[in-house]
C-alpha cells in the first residue's frame, strides 16, 4: 500500500514539474492542435497557459480571441483581441477578426468601417470582402453578398470559402443549378478536404438527393474520422432514408466517443420512436435530458410521447414534471406571470395527478382574483383524494367550505349553472407543416413544433387546435384537409434553428375560402427560447380570434352568456346577438361577418362571473327572436381599472379581428429588433463556420 501511495505522489509530482517546465510555445502549439479539432475549450485553456508563461505573446492572445469568438463570448473575445493588437500590431487577421466580432455584437456600422479600412490598405484582402458579405447577409441583401463572393473569385478563381459560400447562397435562394456548379468546382479543387465533402452532403440532402448526400458525407468522415458534426449529418441522412437501425449504430458510436453528444441521443430516440419502440425512446431521451436539460426540442419530443402513450398513473411522470415545477417557482419569484402559468400547465399536463402542484397553481390563480377557478381546482384535488379512499386535510376542507359559502351569491348559483362543464369551444383551427429535407440541429423539428403548438392550446376552452400527424405537401393539401374538417382557420408552420437561436413562423388562412388571413413570426435567443416562441405563437393567434360566446339561459330580458372575467369581459361590455350558425369568417383578412337580418339584438353586461356573465337584452325589431343557443360577439369593451391577468389564454379580438382586450402587462415583444439584437440567419452560421 505504501509503495502505491508513493508511486502516485511521484507521478503527480513529475506531472507538476513537467507542466511547470513546458514552454509558452509548447502550450501554444498544443492549443493550436486542439483548435484545429474544434476543441475550443481545451484550446482556450492551453492559450491561457501560454500567456501565463509569456503575457506579451501576441499570437496566443489572437488565437485565444479566436476560440473565445467560436464559443460565442464575443465581448470577451474583443477584450482578448485588444491585447493581441497591443503586442502584434497592424495585422490584417486581427483587424478582420475585429470586424467579425463587431458583426456578432450587432455593431454593423463599426464592422463595415473596419473591413473598408483594410481594403483601403490591402485592396486584394479576401477576408475583408467575406466580412462585408456577412454584413450584406445580415441586412438581407443576398445579391450584395453574392457580388462580394464573386469579386473574391475574380481575385482567386479557386478560393475555397468563396466557392462554398456561393454554393450555400445559391441553394438558399433556390438556384440549385448554380449551387451544384459551385460545389462541383470546390470538389474538383479540394477533393481531399473533409469540410468540402460535408457541405456537398448537406446541399445534396437539402435538395433530396439522399444517396449522393450519403456518398459525400461518408467521404468526409473517411478523410476526417474525428468529426462529430460529420457523423451527426450522416445519422441525419440515414434517418431521412428511414434506415433507423443504421442511425442507432452511428448514434451509439458517437455516444461511446463522447457521452455529451446530445445530437446523437436525439437521433437515437427519434429512430426508436419511428420503430414504435416507445419505451426505448423514452429511456433514451430521459437519459439525454439528464446530461443536457436545456435541449427544449428533445424535451418536447419526450413530453409529447409521454402524454400520448403513458397512463396518467405512471410514477415516472412526476420526475419529468419536476423540471417545469422548478421553472414555475423561479418565474414566480420574479413575478413573470405568463411564464409561471405556462410552466405550471406543462407540469400538470405531464403529471395531472400531482395534487401539490395543482394546489400551487390554484393558489397562483387565486392571487389573480380567480376564486371560482381556485375552488374548482381544490375540488378536483378533493375528488382525487376520495378516489384513493383517503381523507382531505382539514385546512383544504375548510377552504372549500368557506369558498362554497361565498359562491352562494355567485351568478352560477343564481342561474343553477356549473360553468366548468360548459362547452365553450367556438374556434376550430388546424396546424399543418411541410417537412424540411435537411435540418442540421433537430430533424423533424417542424412536426415537434406543430405538436407543441397544438398542445399549448389544450387548456384553452374556447379554441380547439388540432394538428395533422403527417406533413402536408403544401398549401393545397392543407386547404383541402381544412375544408374537409370544417375548420375556421388553418395555418402552416415553419421553424428555423441555429445553435443559439430559433424562429417560429406561421401563415394563417381562412378554412372556408383559403385566403390568407395573417402572418406571425417570433424569434428568440438564449435559454427557454422554444417555450418563448410557442407562447408568442399562442398569443398572436388568440389576438386575431374574436371573442365569441353563446346564450346559455334567459329570464325575460336578463340574458346569461358563457363569457366572463376570465375571457376579459367587464361590466358595461356590449355584445351583438347573432342567430346561431350564421357567423362566418371574413372572405378575406381578419374578423367575422354575418348578414344584417341575422343580427337579433345586443346585450349589455350588468354582472360578471369568472366564466359567465349576465346582461340586459335590447332586441332588434318588433319581434323577439332571441333564443338560448344563439351566439354573441363582443362589440364594445369599456376601459377597466382592473388588470386582466390571464388574457394570454383567451381570444382577444373584436368582430373586426383587431385586438379589443387591453394588452396584458406580462406580454413581451420578442422580435430581434425589439430585443436590440441581430438575428442570425441559419445560412450565416454555415458560411461563418467555413474555415
């Protein structure tokens, strides 16, 4: 034992001596080797070690800035670059990197100035032209970028980055012939280059040439066998060919090399799901989320599968719900109401039998003044407890008793109505998607986004959102299915991801006429970006849906409607009464229409409950034609001093389709412009990655 301890101490001492004796140049060369393998964190450590040995090592500062830029810490990269410039002056590579960092920081004017200064001194500098091309891409000028890449080719006809950039840009703009021409040139000049074969594979997959894509990506991994991104693309191409066993083999290989390769876990679980090996997919995705809980797309895949196939009593549901419960607590601490509601709803969607979380959610709603909903949730807990043959705790029993006493004076008691059993569905919306041929981050992201877009409406009583389980070929098939299913509206979703950003866009059409009604687009970067764009999508759709209810009872001119404060209704609101079945969506644009002869009168609200309201009828014409079952549309809403805390969960428009409810104070703009950041198109990430 003493010998083993002595040997361990000796080895440690020798390694320490070796580390101390290693020169700055040694650390620098080790960092370069790691940087070339895209091990940016390891390279960063080595460059820092080199700088400890020699703080005036300009090249080490420069490469430290490069890897820090690659990691995405742009402000720190600029700080390191300032040090590089101090010790290695007047270098164009330093100036060009500064311009790229300025682009990433959103300082496009400063970046442009930097690149132009380089070209004044060095007119043939290609990197400066590439930087200016990136600025053109950020500005949406694909032609401007194309001209700069072509200008670079004039100066160097076989320039690798120019050829690859033009190939990607041509593909992005739909010019497949030009893309093929440029990538063929790149392959001819650089047949032994792994990255050229990688991008050739991506472009082939994007246009649906899967066999050619597989050929190219296999060439890439043969040239550079340690390229994780190439193996991930290989797995994605195999997945597109429905070769699920092969995908799993590649994924297992990647996981064996690096357990943190989350893309491999995702593709493995997706392949198991397609093979109907649901338990295996659940196990795979659960393990992956224990490694990286921030992969929202994979979490969404897991949750959609869990809610689809597992019984509500499954004990594992509680573990999956914990993630959302914690986030609900965190959001609640900083008074982020919309986010808190969303996370509680996700937790209860996963584990509806969780009485503790349901109570927390009920108390959260109660603080927003929703006492009837609070009581309803407590009674749900009470029924759960009774079903298990147990007794409810005394405190909860007393709360239920006290609130029941208060409800004796409610509208529901007066009219003998249980508002929580009313059928309040007024809108039927279909969600469709087309399948992308190539997704670098999450294959089938469109299907997952569509599933979650429908799922996020599951707790909204007024709106039924359904998703087609299969991708549609395009608008024509979506319109046909919408007509067949008598949908009020249908929409086609598209999603775009990069390493740090996500955009969810949708075009909404009338299910009756097929004409375009509206377009929505939401963008987010940082953590929780997928959940954020989903909430924005829901809010945008609800913002164009008119507030629509029906008459559920009547006593002379006192009318009871199934809309209440939870729907944004306040005393003094005026509603049009329309004969049942006579309201239709507008032929074009937003809103609804009805024939004047079917307008039966108006109702002015005099008393409100949370889910129902009472109003005074003013009939139109001499004859009274208003019956139970006729519909009402919100026409006028007086200003109210009370904040509506849950208006992100209900339709919010008037008859013309424009928002009539006051804006919820929780609502946040999340476009790139509103956030003050530069949105990075996916093509820029690809072009920027070309070495």
